[in-house]
C-alpha cells in the first residue's frame, strides 16, 4: 500500500521528505530497523497519533527512544512529552526534563518553551524564575508566541529579572502581533495607563478590540469601558453595552454588574429595572458588594420587584459585611426604624459607627441623635460591639 502524497498530520513534529511519502510503510519500517532516525521518529509519531498505524503509545515511545538516542531533537522533545504526560511510560518529571534539555540544547524551540514553563511553575524541579526566563528567552527569540508572552509578563512583574515595563512592552508586542489575545489585552492596558509606553488611548482601543474579537472577556470589558467613557474612541453607549453583554455572557462579573447599571439607568439600552435586577442578582450571589447594595436599594423602594424590607436588609447586610459604607449606613437605619429587622438601637449604633469611621457624614449626625435616646451602658455596649466588628473585618458584628 502506497502512502498518499500529502504532508502527514504530525503537528509540529518531523517534516517527512517527499521521497518517504512515496514509500510503503514496510519500506519505512525497514529503514527504521536499519537505524534511520527520521524513519524511527515518523513511526513513533504515527503510532502516537494513530495515523496509518494502530494507536499504540508504548510502541510510539519505543521508536521515539531509538531516534532520540541518536540525537534527533524532535524525538527527544516528544519523548520528553511522553514522560511529562505519562503516555506509553510512567509519568516521570525528571526523565521528561532530561530529554527536554537534550532537545533544547540543540535549539528545539518547543523544548525550550516547555523547560521555561517547568521552571516557571516548579514542576519536578524547584521553582526558578531566572532559569524560566533563560529558556523562555531562547524560545521567544525563535518566535514562540507563548514564550514571548511570558517574557513580557516576567519583565512586567519583575520575575527573575528587574522590573522593566518598556522591555515588557517589546515582548508583549511580539506575541500580540502573532495574535496572542492575552498579550493584546495586556499591551492595551500598558497603552491605556502609559506604562512602558506613552499613554495612548487610541492604541489601547486597537489592541483591546483585537483581543475582544477573539473572545477575550477581559478585553471585551475593557473595550466596553472605553466606549462608555469615550477615551480613544467616540463615546458610544450602545457599543459599550454590546461588549458588556459579550463579556457578561462569558461570566465576567464586572461586565455583568455594568450591564445591570446600564439597564437600571437606561444608558445605551432601554431602561429596565427587571433586567437590572437580574444582572445584579447574578453577581450579588457571587459576592459583588455594589450589586448587593443596589439590590437592597431596589427592594427597599420596590423597583424591579415588590417592595421588601426583609430582602433589602438581607442584601445590605452582605454588602455591609464587605465594608460597603452606604450599605452600612442603610443597615443602621433599618435597625433604628425596625424595618426588615427587629428594632435594635445597639446594632443601629454599630453600623452607623462603622459607616462614620469611613467618613460617612450623615452617620455622624444620626449617632448624635441616637445617643440622646440611649443610656450610658447601652452606648458602652454598642461601642464595644462596633470595635469587635471593625477588628474582625465586619465578620463578628452580632
């Protein structure tokens, strides 16, 4: 049986010479048995992928090992992957690293990248940012996109090297130009904030859009914010909502919250308290304190749902426990009036006191009025409770 004249689907592995494509598997096997490293490698690849041969990882490893032992870098790299993933051999990080190093020392960019990732994450070796940077650099200089991205991030964060935003921009741009959406989004952030480059909102928008069009939720949110503010692009609330929706549909909490704000205020979309409440509820359940506060407001006045002081108290309690100053003030007011909760001057004092500590002026006035209706012991108890609540980061406020 003749092998069809087409390039075999062997990912980033060996490029099979045209002459081999015309030979039979039997001839290829004979070449491999006679010690031809390329033939051995190709058999290993075919057994691994199941292309023209039954998929058999152990047989794949056998042939790859033969070629690797002859110094064939592509086989050394694949053999390293086999040990790393436990395919055809027991998983063995040390053995994987051994073969990766052999391939990397011969200039194999994939092996260089993977060694960078191994030292970056501390897989089978002690985490070593400098070693990671060294291997990433070698791969990045050969055009490996993900290595360029990691180089950029390591220079940005000062991992294994002194922090250097301008150098970070250089590497991130390389990855971004190859279509790396993470690099595009970070590069846009650099332009938006003038870090490592001159601030340029139009350039930021360009990179945000490229990443957003690839489905990057963070870039979609950032692009929406630019359209909402008119920074680097003409202000367009409708376009902002479009991108908020795309990011929210991927589970981005901030985008879902902003979508709620858009519906509540009728910005870029028809006003709808019901849809606003739906968005707020999604993220409030995930702990978004501003959404929790907004839900409390809506339940307190009956917008988007029937008026319900109990629900208002429930959501303001959750927001207050995260330090939301307006929620703390409003919760204090509910306790002072006995709306949605049992009336309790001490708890009202506690929450107003906490809001006051964050600079809420109206709380200070309310505390003065409340003290006039409390005996000294109640005030002392309330102050102790407020101190305990504050020192426990709002977790012990009962």
